[in-house]
C-alpha cells in the first residue's frame, strides 16, 4: 500500500451501485463523443446522376440510401435527365415514383436550361461546335 498512498491514490472497488453509476457516466461520455466530436455530414451531393448506368442491384442500393436521407439530410442532385427519364436509372417505375415522391416533398428545383455550359464556352472561344452525343 505504500505505492498507493505515495500517489494519493485510494483504490475503490466497484460494487453494484458504483457499477451502475460508472455505466451512466460512460453512456454520457459516449453520447457526447458521438454527437459532438464525430463529424456529421451536413448534406449529400449526387453529381451527374444518370451519367453512368447502374445495375439493378446498384439502383436498389441507391434507392435505399436516398430513402434513408428523406427528412434527415439535405440532398443536392445534378443531372441532365428529366424526371420521366429517371426510370432508366432505377430500372423500375414504382421505385422511381417512390423516390421522386420523397425527393420532391420538400425541395427546390433549379433548372439551368438544356444548353451545355462547356459547349457554350467552347463556341465563344471559336472551338469545335459539334455537340457530343447524348448519354
């Protein structure tokens, strides 16, 4: 016991009451760590949705991921597809309608037009004006 008294340390053995208290403190520390020190994404961004095709399984995974974000996280989606063309992404009209229902429930839709910014920039510089084939 000389070691303990030298460092002003008195061992406390953990009885049932102290164990319960210790568990509550650890839970509070875990709560603070998870909610205040873990980086939480503020929004999700899907750029050029539909540019590359998804497999059916990939489309279903994306559907479930986007559904989990519904009313929990802001989502920014850029695409050159109209809503009626989203069936080609999700391979199912029912899944597409369900997802669009969730996405458009609380949304702001910003249409920038159908003209390509890159093509317009190239035309102003006097470059090749032939448009690349559609996706």
